[in-house]
């Protein structure tokens, strides 16, 4: 693996024999940087595909298709990533297209109005899903701005947004020093460097951005009104110490307590009580913050019972701890997750980008940390998580 800077831009390249190269251009400009316009980073992501100074929307997408690859983008709390998988011989064309989007995206007012309608429809689709509806409102209560705000923004914030807001965001965040370019594949480093010389603008160096920590907001319990009817949900939010070792230790515990078929929550909700179909347990984290979110579905009128089952699972896991054989199984599951994340080139390139942006370790580094954790450290991390600030959010259905 090679790491270097080119005209201020951080570059990571990992050779991997084969005909395909995966590229991720990650901008340190996720939703936590939206400022007074929630959803701004996500709207910017959409506008990256609506045309540039040289190409209109159709030409842009046709050029991407001529590379024969997958061309997409994604916005998270920490970063906005443009991804591209192409044949090795199309690396230069792909980087040229990414440079067009990065430096020369044009915000046409008519395209902006059209794409804003698309995002508003996307927001409505989340509101139609009971778990998404509950998660958004629970998360908003659990964390203060900027982490607590939905990545897509709200209908109100989108309607107040203007083309000049996206133009300002592009000027401030889409600069070399605030971006990371990661590649994994069969293209040579020599070809990569040649493409960088042709496409990385030396006049757009700019400055890097850094996000502050996340402030907690509400704890305890809340009932969420409105939303889709016919199915109840309960979500339990646990605030975590964002230290890497602690997050990885909680991840091991979550594999035992959580939503896999052998997990304690799955067994209690699905098998023991037969309460609902959907069970989930996720680890969310970023720079200066971390949370575990456990949720499950239930028929209307049974949410209080479900909340009690989730509470009992957490309480029992803290009081009883974990059997060494169970922890060994969870470690192997974690190892599988880390190894499988590196199997696909695009996933590997995204992992490289995330590591540079957030400081979180690469999958193989995370695996070594998990292997070095003793069982007591995993149990202690989980007890701290369950005993810390938490919120129970209930959607009656």
C-alpha cells in the first residue's frame, strides 16, 4: 500500500491483481458540516450528477457508462464519497470524470429544483417506513446538532435551500486538502500518478476541515407520535465512548447480544416471545461519537412489553456476562466481518478512505485489536455501554 500527497490531496493506493480498479474520492464534508442548512451535503451529492461546466447530465452519465463501471455516491455524517469501479485501462477517463464532478459541478437552477423534488420524495419514503421514522426521531432526541439531524435534511430545510447554498458548499469543501483519493486494483501506480498530474488542479488546494465532537441531548424514554400505522417499534439507543478499542469491544458484545440468529435479542424477541419479525442491532460511530442502536418490531399494543424484553436482555447480559466460548464465537464473527470487508475492491477502497477520514483502523488493524482484547475488557466495555446514557424510543403503531 502506498500513501502520499499530491498537490495537497491525500492519496492511498493498494495494488490488487486483476482487470478492475475501484476508486473512492472522499470529501470531508458529510452532514455534520451542513451548518444552518440540514441536508446540504446530501443535496450536494445529488447535484454532482446533474451536470458540470463541460457536460450536461446525460453526457456525464454516458461518459461514466463508457467506462463500463459502477459510478455512485454516498453521504454520511463524516464524509461524502464518490465511488467508481472501472477497467484498469479506463482509470484515466474515470479520474477525469471525477475531477469534473469535484471541481466543475454546475448548479443549474432548473436541475436544482428538479433534484430537490427527488430528495423530498426520498425523505417521504423514509417517513413511510416505521423503523426509519422512529430511528430519525429517536436519534434527533438522543443527539444534539449536528449529529442529531437527518442526513437527508427535512422537508422544511430542503424547501428553504437555494442553489447558492450548494455552490458555497462546493467552494468550501471540494478542495484538494479536504479530500482523500483511494484506489484498489490492477492499474499501475505509474498510471495513477500520470492521471493525477493531468486531473488534480494545483489551484484548488484549499484547507482541510475537522468536525467537533457530538453533544448528547435526551435520555430516558419517549413515545413518538404520528408515523405509519399497523406495526409498532421500539429502539434503544446507547451512547458509547468513541475510543477505538472501546468501540471494537462493544462490537464483539453486540454480536452476542444483537440481531443475528444466535443473538440474545433475536432469541428473546423472535423465539422466546414471538413478538415481531424485524430485529436489528447496529454500531454507529464517527469522529468523537459512537452509539449502539437495538430495535425490534411488534404488533400494535405490545410496545411496552417489547421494551421490557429489550431491557431484560440488556440487564441479563450485564449481570451474567459472557461465556468464553460465546466470546470466541463472537470474535470469529467479527473477524469474518473484517476480512469480508476487504474482499470486494470497492469495499476495500471505501475502508481505506474511512480510515484516513475518521482515524478508525483498517479492517486488518481492527482484527488485531480485537484479537488483543481479553474477555474481561469486552465485558467491561459492554457494561459501560448499558450503564451509560441511553434512550428508549417507542412507536406505538
